[in-house]
C-alpha cells in the first residue's frame, strides 16, 4: 500500500507483523497492542525501531508509559464514520508530546486527509485507489480556512471573524454615521 508524507508517496520502511509471525532481523516493526503488551521486554531487547498499531477502541493511554520506546504509533480508521483516531492523534502529539511518527491506516479517504494532517498524522497509508487518484489530481489544498481547532496553529473561521470585527472597531467602522 502506498504511504503518503507531505503530499508525496514515500517508501515504507516498516513491516507490520501479525501476532504469531517471527520478528525479522534488523527490521523496523509494527506490532499489535496485544503483542506489545505480551512481548514488550523481548521486543525492546532486540534493539529495533518499534511501532504499535492501535485499533479504534484502544486509547493511547494504554501505551502512554511506553512512548519513549516507540518510534511509530499507527492508528486504525476501520470505517468512514469512526473518527476516534483523530482524537488519539491529537492526544499523542499535544498531550503526551510524542515526537515519533503517527500513521493513519485503514479507511483513509481523500476528504479526510487535510484534517488528519492538522490533527497530527505524519503519514497516511492509502488503500483506496480513488483516494490515490484524487491525491495525484489535486496537488494543492482544497481548503484554507478551518472550523475545527487543532494544535497545528492554523486560525479557525471564528478566530478570523473575531479578528476582522476587532480591526473594524479599531478603524471606527462599528459606529453609526
């Protein structure tokens, strides 16, 4: 599956491992939360780059104490209507200060990409051919004013509106003539 970072396709250097698969030597690996919890010490002892995949019902609180041992956290979008991973990405980046890669996997759709990036996702694993076609067709951002506040520092529509009103007041446009 193609991996997108900063709007461009990049090589994926990570290997997702099923719970029963042996760890390949020298690989950067992504394991399930169950495998991480059951084999944490062994995995850390291998000296590899480690990542954990969290399903949408698995909060980052479950790995909060381990984030310093992880280079990647993958958050699954199992379906279009399940947006818990947006909140999880913000928790990882804004509350926990996670500096590693936060990756979106699963049902990653073109319409959601800009918000995913604003919420803290670094990379996007794209399964949908339609999403890939849309990414290739539309190289620039479709939206540049946002309603949802995130930790990315972008102004929201309401803050822009408030600034405009304040500047009009300063210029005296709010007084009846």
